């Protein structure tokens, strides 16, 4: 098995090592260095899969700005998650 410290984030342009996740008390490497890169790749794939329209081209331009921000980090934790999948009801978390 390779050393998890050798694994680099899958987001194109990211140079950070992946985070480790615990699965059944065993630390295994994730695919991304953190939530921000994982969320960025998810959003990028979604926008790339859409038909090109002025709106999707604007979304792609916005993602390029996010990518520049992510590439400028000095630590993978400098930017937290981009998406919040928590469900709320009346402002309270469920």
C-alpha cells in the first residue's frame, strides 16, 4: 500500500496532500485535500455537463475566480467548504 502522504489532491492545480478519513477506525486517503477542492470539482463537473449558454459561461467564469482563490491558498484549510448540504427548517438545522 502506498503512503497516504504521497497522495496529492485530485483538483487540477492543487498541490496539497489529501486529507485522511476514518473508515472503520482505519485512516484512508480521500481524493481531495479538503471540502473546498471537493466542492469545486463537483461544481465544475456540473457546469461542464450543461449546455453552453450565456448563463453557464458566466458560471464557468465565476468558477475560474474560485479556482484562482483556491490556487492562492498557503494551507488547504484557508478556504472552507463551498457548499453546505445541511438541511434547515425555519432556520434551524434538522
